[in-house]
């Protein structure tokens, strides 16, 4: 089995996660619940993998900074939810992040680090807010954040791996994958 086949198979298996939107209840406890939350929500899974994928076609600064922008935005969003701050349209923002990440991949868009980093962090505020708002009662906040932070990084690095692998192939494969992500995000937003 070739490396491309293995990577595409792994990506396909990741896409079989259960449906998104309001997926609380991943068991009691902090770390395990936080670890499972991004993996069990299709919207979260796709956005994080897509951003990791997209980052591989960016400048070296953006490639290195993307995991930090992601975690920073996630933690800000979770902190806002934990503090009781309300953000309107969270699920729509999450779905639109999938759609826009797909568009960025499909168009092979490159952005300056300041613009791309801000966009990634803004996307992740919505995801982090959802994670924080859906934290099971009685969970330890810091353990929960450590769990979803680790899961976020793992998904992003899987996306980066796929992005790096597909950079060695025809751009049309990446563009088709981006178009599929954009359509999925539009569907989730509808």
C-alpha cells in the first residue's frame, strides 16, 4: 500500500466520525471528554484538519505558527464560554470555518502570516467556544482544555501531513478536496 493510499484511507476514516452540531456528553471527566469532543464532531474535525492542510502551502512562518494560532483561538473561545460570555451564531461560524477553509484549499490561496494567522485564530474562537460551552458538568476545566487542545493539535498535524503529501501530486487533487470541504461547510451552515 502506497503512502498516498494510507494517508487517504486515514483521512477517509476520520471523516466517518459522527454528525456535528451539539455533540456534548462524551462521558464524565475532564481530559477524556476534552480529547473526544473535537474528534466526534464532523464540523470540528474537518475545520481543524483543513486548516492544517491549508497551512502547508503557506510561508514557513505561517506553517510554524498555525498550531499556535489554532490553540490560542481555541483557548480564548473556551475561556469566553467558561466566563459566561455569549457569542451569537457559534454553530454558523463553525460551519463557515469549514466552508472557508475548503475555499482556501480549493483556490490554493496564500496569505501573509498576519492575515492568515488572524483568520485561523478567529475560526478557532468559534470552535473553542463550542468546546467550552459543551463541557460536561463537573469536568475539571484545565484538564478538559488540555484534552481538546491535544486533540486539536493531533487533527491539525494529520491535516498537515495530508497537505504535505498532496503537495507532491497534481494540484487538482488538493483543489477537489478543498471544493468538497467547501460544499460540506455550506451544507453544515444551511
